[in-house]
C-alpha cells in the first residue's frame, strides 16, 4: 500500500484540479437569476378577466378559488373596469330588444 493514507470511505483523488478541462461556455459567464421564493403567475390576463366577469355577472367568486384568491379578486384593480364593460353590453342589448 502507498505511504499516503486513504480516507475512510476509500476515495482517492486521481487527477489534480489543474489537469481538469476548463469549460468556456457562454452560460458560465452569465449571472444566474435569483429565486425570490415566490410562486410565479398562474393565470393569464384572459383567465383573470374571465374570473372578474364571473364575479360581475353572478355576484360571487367561481368555485375552486381559495379564500385568499377570492378576497384578492373581490378587490382587484380591474374589477370596476369589467363592471363598466358589462354595463355597456347591457345597454346595447336593451337598444336592440324590440320587445321593450
């Protein structure tokens, strides 16, 4: 056996670090983005508009939303905008209705 003592797990370094091939890639020079710990956005703008429209029409949140998300959408910044869109749509329907 060598005069060098082997570590307990029996691993032996066979190559010195300077002998290892260097990696010169463009990815190695880019800085990585940092993870903020937050989950990303789960709904697109169209999906959010659909949820807000549901709230405007039916007066309640759709099934399957958590309590936190129901509160979020009930106070959403675009909720009033969606109410105006639906109010304009109702006015147009009234003008087109010949039964009135």
